[in-house]
C-alpha cells in the first residue's frame, strides 16, 4: 500500500485493487492528483461547495465520490463517514476506513478538538491523517494533543505550509516541536500491516507529490 500527499487536504492511498483519494488540491490551474472512473474520492466537504473547476474535473473523471455521512463499501474497502461541525459551524466529514486490513482515519479539515463520541468513532487507527497548519485547521499544539488522545500507530501530518503550498498556514515546525521528531521527508510511504509499529506512534512526513 502506497501513500502520497498531494498538498493541503489531499492524500492518496494506492493498493493493487483500488486508488483512494482524500480531498483535492488545486494548484496552478490543475489538480495535484489524477483520478479516473476506477478511483474512490472521499471529500471533507460536499462536492457542490468546491470551485466549478474542481466539480467539472470530478464529474469528468467519473470516479466514485463520497461527500456525505454514511457507511460505504468499494472494492473490498469499507468506509464510514461522520459529519461534524467545525468551530465556524461549517459541516465537515471525518472518515474511518478499513483497507488491506489496515485501519485509516482522516481528519483533513478539522479545526477543533474531538469530543468523546467523535474520538470513539475514530478509534485507535493504524494510520491517522491530521491537519497541523492552523489558519482554519488544527495547529501544532492542538494536533499533538489529539494525537496523544487517539494513539495511532502512524501519524501523517497534512494541511500545513510546504514550499508554495498553503502559504497562509504554519510550516511543520510547530507540530514537530510539540511532538518531537526529525523532519525527514519521504516521497511516499509504503506500508504493510505486519510492518506497522507496535505500542508506539511514528510520524511520517511526506513531501508534496504532483
């Protein structure tokens, strides 16, 4: 299973059976990740809230789109989506997904702490995608606190300032200082269930792949 970060809220997971895309990032009048009718796209907001450009790209791709709460199954992948309110009262989706026997949680546009019921929904995932850049999403301090509450085996920070992406947000330094890890970036994260850390949490930093 290969994981890549495509800037801002956008992440992809690719297996031999399926390509799952969380969120989308528009950069230089292009999407930073490709998709087709075999792809599964899971959005943190309703598709009709995105730009006309993104909506047209998604419709043209004919991919399978999930943008609302519910339980879904797609090519042996099980997805549960819960809709919650942000601090600004905008509704956003948080996701729990089982893929290749690995439990994944995605909190792409979260801007606040989770309550007990919401933490119960997320559970103790093998891999957690969490925003850390502030300015509309969790900052490093709040993200660190939430990671400690969830206790994933691997955490992948997203939605922060990286090179020319998300200039309005903070860089990874804030989260790195809070959590304490070396800033070594990978082009992709290749993971197998048997190779996941046990009884500890590792941080995997990804460079933006276009």
